[in-house]
C-alpha cells in the first residue's frame, strides 16, 4: 500500500490555491480531504518506523501518538506530566492563559521528502495521466528529518470572516532545531505561524520557516482529533511562494512538553 500512498502524497497536482496547498479539498472550503490525510499518515509512520527500527535504541519520543490506533484522537487528550515535578514551573503569561490551543512548549516534528530529481520526474515526465486519474505507484525511498520546535504565543486576535468563529486566531514564534540525523544544519531556522479554526471547526496550523530573516518554507496542517488533541498535526510542507514545480512533502508534529526549557537530547538514543 505504501507505493500507492506515496504516489498520492507526492502528486503535485493536488497543491492548488483552492486546497491552500494543505490537506484540504480542492474547493476553497477548508474542508479536510481525509483521503489525503490517510495517505500522509501511512507514509509518515512508515518512514518513522523504518528510521527508528534501524537507528534508535529508544523510540518513544520519536513515535507520534498515532502509532497506536485512535490514540489521542479526541479534543483535550493532550496530558503532559511536568518534566521535573519537584521544580515549580514558572507562571504562565497572560497570553498563554488566553491560548485555547496550548501552543507554548516543545514540539517534535518530522519532515519527509523525495530527492528533487525523482519528484520532478514523477510529476513532469512526458507520459502524464489523464485529468482526474491517479499517478502510478511510487516505490522510492524518502529522506527523513526529526526537528524540535520551541514555540511561544505572541498575539491573539479575533477570527476573520473565513475562520471558524468559536475560538480566536493565535500567533506564535520560535525556533526549529535539527534533532536527527544531526548532519543537516539546513533544518535549523526561526519559525512563526498561526493556529485557527476552519469553518467546520477543524484546527488549522500554518507555519513559516525563516532563514536569515527571509521566509523559505511553509506548511499547512490540521490537528487530528481537534483542539489540544495529543495526536498532533499532520499536513504538507512546501515552498512559501507556492511553486507549482515543488518541492513539497509530508510533515507532522506533536507536543512533548509544556516547558520551553525541556531538553529533548538525552532521549534521542542512537544506536550504531
């Protein structure tokens, strides 16, 4: 099944203005395309499982909650114990207290991508499928990066006319740092973004990766299970200018600590 899911995930035809280049239907409604989401979940977990089986002595911190069926797929299922119970956590800021999405803290992120030459050949070779028909199965290995994100809320505003009206729009900023493999400094960046509800009350996350003051990559995703669901966010990353020739690929992230000082490094046990 993975070659079929990979074919769907890396088909650049699905990335349009009407789908917001995210896991949404191609009709401008922001309704979730659950077939896309299923393909994303299959590919991401397959790649994570392969990496951890091969390299990691301890897997728990690298495995998203979705490795167990239906785990964390309900609102407010995110329950994180304090890292050091004996140390009192600093008081929350007024913005954190107003944030219904519980953004501030440390998140584990995974990003996957094809070699760009393979991505381009797959999408733009001479033999193209008819409109509305799927591309052939894609049996290629992908690269994978694990990234830690330290995020904090910066502002909160009322929802706009295209947003769900039940909760506000929350802006955040932070840092992304490569966790595994530790050989790709290009994964280190500043990050900013927003969290909001769609008209159907799905939780939509938008992120921008910023290098030397310039936005380079963008992502669009939804939080599986709703507000503060432990299952985390899943979607696509892509060029911030919406380049129709890519690159683009799957990404997911999930919260691992409410403490911005939490150091994830000791839990990344890499075998030989």
